[in-house]
């Protein structure tokens, strides 16, 4: 699905079946996936087990054949997991595993119900690709995550998830070969999709909230500017934003199965969830010359973009579901959460 956006998700919206229960794995970057395993108890910024609250979601859905995989993040109170709406659309059953490492989970729960954003209708750019799933029993011994209440454009973040894994500079697309582990990587929120779309063709839409857009910048390649997609587009459209050259060997992008997983920022004392993975897009082909997709056949390579639903727009909606109020008063949109899409609207593609 390279004509428009491609959901880089093993979910109903872009079906990628799990070959065996326990397949799970995540971001594409520039070195072996084994270097980026999200093992239980791993320390980040001095916090041991910081992302043990990242969840692998294995589920079945109406109208679909097989088991699918997405990712999610454990919310305060331990009863709900935040994920993407397309991961809970038509949900029949879902198993949730936390701290999944080498085929072993720290905790496993079943989902009893799902609350999909009321604006979700299967169209990616309406700003409603977000949901909460309720667990049959609260998780009380693993990290839970507060919500960012600020617009985090320009900030570096860590990506977590249980999607397919691969190497961004290779000719092979991400796969399940390192499926016994979750993975992580880093990127920067460069711009919102509203700003990007308005600059590109005037089609910006943030009806239900903002979406952060990141690109997969090159590392140790000839002519790196060619693969800095967002900076190239900015240069063509009046330089309304800037996109750096990336985070070197730490740079990563979401891949199939990461949808619903979290983008986290460090607020100085703890990791807070800033956004929810929604979609990926190979933008350059046919739009920018020369093409900036670094490796043909790799669906998560240099030149690609990803979009994540910003949670700051939707703190009230999330808290109304999980009933765990954040401190303070926020002047926030009440309409809900979402992933505002790029350019052309596109209904989800059912497998």
C-alpha cells in the first residue's frame, strides 16, 4: 500500500497475522534487532524496568481471519491499556502480555471490553485512531504511565512496541525473525500532520486532535539530505518547520505490529507517554524527485514517515474512561484523540 499512507501495523487496518503465539517485535533501525531488544527490567534514564508496562496485544476481530498483533501502554490505575483504535475495531478477543521477553511475559491479562474513540469510523485522518482496552484484572506490580499535557513537537522520544523488526538500510522489509522480544528506538517529533498537510496541498485536518510526524533520517549514508524527507518537503513548501538530520545509530521508525505502542518523552524525572503509534507512510515515491526511499522493498526504510496520535489533546477523554484524574487543570480539546492523516483520506484496508 505505497500509493498513500501505509499503516505499519499488524492489525485489522493493515493485517499482518502472527505466525505463532509469541511472535512480537518492533522498530526498524540501522543495526541488528538484537541490539534493540526491550527486555524485561531494562533501565532507561536510571529507571529500572521503565517500559515493562509496554504491552503486546494478540487479538482476533470481526470479519478477519487469524490472530493479529498490536502494542499498547499500561495506564495509571493498572486497569486499562492505551492503544490505537484500529487495534480494537470489531474486537472479538484479546490477550495482553507485559514485559514479554524471550517467549515469557511478566504478566498476562485478558481484555473484557474496549472503548474506541467515538469519532473512529475506519478513516485514518479524522483524528480518532485511539482506544482503551479494559483488563480482566488490574496490573499492580508494573509501571503505569502518566500522560504528557504539552505539545511535544521538536522533542526527542523513545519508541516502544512489539512489531516486526529489521534494519532500515537493508533491502529486506521488517519481519518476525526476532519475534521473542519487544524493541525500542529513538526519533524526533518534527511537525504535526496538520501543518505538513496544509503546506503540501492544503488538506490539513486535526478535527479530533494533533498527530506528530517523524521521518526516518539516514545514518552513515552518501547524500544524507536526500533521505531527510521532512526537511526536503519543508524546503519545497516555505520552510514552516525544520527537520534535523536524525539521531544517528539510535534513529528508528515504527514497523508492522507497533501500532498502538507508545512514544515516550523524559520530563526530567520520569517517562510520560506523549503519543500513540498510528500509521507509517512511504511518502517520496512519485512526489519528490529524486525519490528518497533508501531501499526498495523495505517498508520501513530511510525516507519513510510515521504518525503518532498526540495525547495532550485528549487527556480529558482518556481520564474520563480510566477514571484516574491527572493533577491540575488543562485547557484541552474535549473532542477526543486521534491521528490526523496525511494528504489523501483513505479507508482502512481490510485483509
